[in-house]
């Protein structure tokens, strides 16, 4: 008796939103849940850790009500994965960015890099203020591993981890002191941070300001691929006495240029060789 062999059905193609489409929410309800301040469908990091806030579903009015309850009336909050705001909310500032994922990036340790911690924060903040790679606050080092390169005891370059959606880790705060650019320090640190990310099974990704073409070109040249365009909004909650809007100039690509779009490797991106 003959038997007919039927070809196997093709595997189903995954549908629905990708975890990186709402990376801040995925991080705050995933690996960074221990840091999250949350009300229902809205969450944020402590204000001395990161300016990020997130909504479970930006199309759900209940999530916006929860965000208003979380941050208070008349307060400003940076949000991502959002195109518009409900009635009563105002947009104080907005910006476009890009999200890139590591596809062919070569990762490797940097023997000269040192792990940075709370004791290094004052020096980190000085370098961040000088290079403006994106928001960095007193407890930002708690988000993940931060590596630096020192010369004669002075911190001259920095890179680390920010958002951690399940299976992914964002590289952020990439910057080099202006006097030491053009030596490939930022690229070495990006590769070293990526090595640690991959060691635990995650995939590196990052954000950049859409207009930061030099940084984007640099990242693409070392193995990152554009995944999607992103949008950042600084919004004000309804009610209350309006207070001056806070500035969140991430600057770099980042994730910086504004929370969520990040990271311009700290304005090193103004010249491609500065990040290399």
C-alpha cells in the first residue's frame, strides 16, 4: 500500500507588537520591575534613576489616567511609543529617533575598561555634562553595567546599559571626552558592553536621534541595523499648577536626544571618527 507524504505546513509567522515597540514598558514590567513605580497600566523609574515613564497601551485611555495618577497633576513626563495624547494633556516637546539592533556587531572585552559604580557617579556626571549623551542621574548606574576608560586616573570615555526588555539590553550613555575623540574609545566600549549583554543571552540595541546622521552611520558601520523609527514626547498631565517643563536633551542618539530616542554617543556623533 502506498503512502502519500504531505509537505510540512510552514511555521506560523509571529504577529502582534514586538517587545522593542514599547521597550520602556517591557523593561519596567520585566527585568527592571524591581525599580518600577507603578499605578495600574502606567509605570516609571524613580526620578533619580531615569526620566522614563511608560504606558502598557498608549491607545488605552485608562493607561493615561493611571499615568496622571502616578506623576501627579500638572507634571511633565517623557513618554515613548506614543503618537498623540488624550484631551486635557499637552505636548511640551517632541522629537524623532531611530532604533537600531545589533545584527553583525563584533563584541569583545576591552581590557582597559573598568566597571563603574556609585563611587564614580560624580565623575560620570561631569563627563555627561560635557558631552551630553543623554540623561544620566545619580542612580542611573543601577540600570546595568557601566564601563569606563581612564587615562592618568581621569575618566575619558563611558558606555553602559539602560533599558532591559526581556531578551534585549539597550546600550546608552556612550560618550568620549572631546580631548580624546578619534581614538576609537567609544567603539571599544560599545563592543565591550555588548559582550557582557550577549554573555547573559540578551541582544544589544540602541536608540539615536533621527537627525544624528553621523552617529547612525557610525553605528551601522560597526554592525547595527535600523529596525524602526521612534517618537518621543514630553507631555504635561491635566490639572494642577503648571510648572516649567523639564528638559530631557538626551543628546546623542540616545536613546541621546530625548528619553526614548537616545543616545547620541554623546554628541561624539558630530564627527563620525569621534565615536569610532
